[in-house]
C-alpha cells in the first residue's frame, strides 16, 4: 500500500478503505483533508454511533462511543 501511495496512487477502491488501510489514509489525503472528513462525520454522527472506528480512524484522544453520555 505504501508503494502505491509513493507515485501518487490511492489505497481506496469502490468498497472504501476498511480497517487494514485506514492508518494510511492520512498519508493519502493529507492532514487538512482528513480533518475535514472528521468534521463532516461529526456533523452527521455527533454521537459516533455509526460504524465506530471504521473508515476514518477516531481522532487521537477521542472518547469511544460507549463513553459518550
């Protein structure tokens, strides 16, 4: 996957990123784009209950959905 990203390729396909690849998503998208993805997810899923931890890795230090009151 890292080799695919080096020349500007992608790690995504029609089924998305999945948990195996999500650690490389920042490398593919860049920090600013990933932050935008987090803001969009937060807007549509403020309680973090929709596919928790999938596709977009939780922000560092984010509370797991079970801890959200």
